[in-house]
C-alpha cells in the first residue's frame, strides 16, 4: 500500500466529522476560530522502547498517544477541537498503523477531537507525536502561575497508578475548574515534580498533608512516578471543590518551588527525560 | 543538564518574542486569534538516516526542519504565526540540541515565526517534528482543488535541486498569490507526484510544455526528485504571473490526475515513504 492509499484509508475512518474548513489532504489543515476563544496547543511524543514496547497492542498505543495530549488540554480547562498526528514506523506496518489509528480515532470521537492531518514516514523504531488544539473562553485558561498562599491543593484522584492502565483525560473536570481554580497542571511526571513546577511558576511553596494512594501503590511511586494523569489544582480557601476531588495540602509563603511533607523537604524527582 | 534547565535555555533563546498569550513553560501554549483570520496547520517529521545523516551540521538540520513546514504554509498563502517543536535525541546531546535550536530559531526570527512550545525526549535516533501555525484572511487560503481547464501552470523556480541545498520557503510569493491563483502546492515530493495531487483534487488533467532545470539537474530528478520546495500554482488564462515565476504547462479536461509531457503520460513517481 502506498502513502496516498494509506492516507485515504485514515481519512475514511474520520468520515462525517464536521468543524474544520479543510481536513486531511492538502498542505495544511484549515481551522476557523470562533468569536472570543483562546486556542491552546500541546504536543507529546510517544516512542517505542521509551513510552511503550513493540509487544503492546497498537490500538492501546494509539489511544494513549492522544490521551496524553488531551490531558494537557484538560489541565488548561480547554475543550478539545482537533489533533494532528505524525507517525513513523518500520516497513510493512500497514496493519499496525490501521489498529493504531482505530484506537486513536475511537478516543478522538468520544472527546469530539477532530483529526485534522499529520505526517507519515518510515523509521526503524515507532515514533509518534500528537498535537492537540483546544479552546477556552478568552483569558480564562487555567495556568501554573496563579497559586497564592492560603490556597488549598487538590488532586482529581488517588495517585501511584501503574503506567499500563488506561488514561482517562480529565476534560470535564478541567472545564469545571475554569473561573474557580487559581492554578492547574496534569500529573504526568509525578506529584513531587509537577507540584514543584506550579510552585516555581507561582513563586510560592506548598505543605502536603496527605497523599491518597491507589491500591498497591507506594508513596514513592505517587511522589516520583509519572503516569497518573490526574489533575493537580489549587482553589482559594473556602471555595467548594468539585465532587470526587481530594485535598492534599496548602500553598504557603516560602522558597519558590519548595514542597514539604512529613517534616522534610521533597526533592522534585519525578520523571525527567534528561537526567 | 536536566530537562527543566534545557527548556529554560531554549526559552532564553526566544527572549523578546511578542504575540503569544503564553509561550514555553505551561501544559499548553496559548494563542489568541485575530479577527477575520483562518488558521493553517501543518507538521513535518525530520528523521536521522531518512531525512539527514548524523554527520550533518545540527544547525542546518534545525533550520531545514522548520523550513519544510514553512514551505507548506507558503503553499496555502499563509503568514507564519508560531511553531511547536518536538525533538527526541540520544543521551548527552546537549550541544547538538543547542545548535539545532540556534538554526531553527534563526529562521524562525527571520520569518517572524514564534516558538510556542514543544516536547523533549530521548531516543536512539534523532527524531524531530515541527508543527507550524499560519494565518490567512478568512476563506482566502490557496488550496489544491481549485485548478480549472484553461488555467496556466507555473513554478516559482527551476527544478531538480539537490537535497543538500538550503530551503528558502516561498512565503512572500505565496502571500502574493492569495486572491489570484486557483490552486497551489509546494514541490516537496517531485513535480510528477505533486502536480498529480493538484489535478486529482481539482478533477482535471495537465499538459506540460517545458520543465525548467537547475544547472546539472536531469529531467528525471525534476520530475521525480523530492527536494525542490518551489511553489507549483495555477493562474486563470490572461492573469499576469508574479515576476520570476515560469509557465510550464496548461490545465486541461481529462482523466483526473493525468499529466502528459512530450506525448506520453507521466507516472506519479515522486517520493513516497510507503512504496
């Protein structure tokens, strides 16, 4: 199967999608912004032998590749609009590509994320990059830099999950936090590193009271693992938190980025590709 | 050097850029659309041993990675707004990353393309993906599907270039063609395949009269090579073509996608990753 035929097959999987001026098949996709929206952009790589193994089901790899980027959109309070997918695979991977796209497009349909285009190439190892564009009311995006001393720190669920489970991006919660949370981030690199990032950007410190764990998880994995994909957010004291979320600490005045738990200062040891 | 320090270094290279609500350093970048603009999106992969060799200067690889995507924006008549860059490299490539970004950011500054964000990861082979967002007046993007019988076919320069030369994206020409050209594409996969794509999308055929060659190039390379990055466009008969562009043929009624040259039908043999 040649490139034109492959692209045509992917295009047929997205039949019936509405909302783009122009989708797959030209030099660029065309998106027409709505009145009063800010656009959010994020991109995440998913690489064989780094983020998954060749023994993993391609359908799950496709779904997970999109889910990781959608989680970033959720963290900013956005509504997903469309995605671009680049994929490089070894020769004779047509079946793999097909299953990968079925997984990805399944999640795209459930979250109303349009597939706008991308790029296909060959490489020895599988390499995927998913770019998602989301939208949020002008000036209302949730950011990392708005946490203030006295704010309460929350997470959207128990931590320390294994990286083999399915990622469910917290889109509805993120949208609900718009106009309420003072900061938000998704836990993709571990609580210790991601809360450190929020505190650094906001020039504050944090005291942790408790760390809710999933069954079988260790405190170590909850702090320094990197696969929770829950939202971490801050609310001003007295604001009611959405149902199902858990308070874990308080923002305090202190050395920017410092996190304290059980009397000691935590090292931001979450996942770092370059350490 | 860890990931935070590396990202901080890249961010410093882009100091002083204006035009984004939020750039590098949060879960997403934020772009605020202007009134009456359509947004164009394109993405291109640049892979070690496929698009370049490890012996190539990283600065040139960085510039070329962005240039390829900018060429797609040019082909739609767009003004580049911002880019996202994902990069996966082996361990201890900090110097390479630095030079790569210097090359990329140099071209970004010359073309007023803001660096909005991206993703860094490790992999055995270097893998890069550059997403560019451009803008064009609402409804005015140049597309592949508007060529009509009687239109003249033009290219922006002589063909058959070697892939080692520098790519100069034809942004000014593309913007000049808005409201004038009936179709446009960039020659990234060879004249025979790219003109075939225009004719297929427009449900027309084409007769080629002449193929302007660069010094030392063969007709074979001009037809089926893939590294010209000139614009191929169609103008209604009688419309004056911009200075420096060359007429090479005419759009005709015929089997959709058929290209004739010197009495024979050309096979669309340009570069195809999956053949």
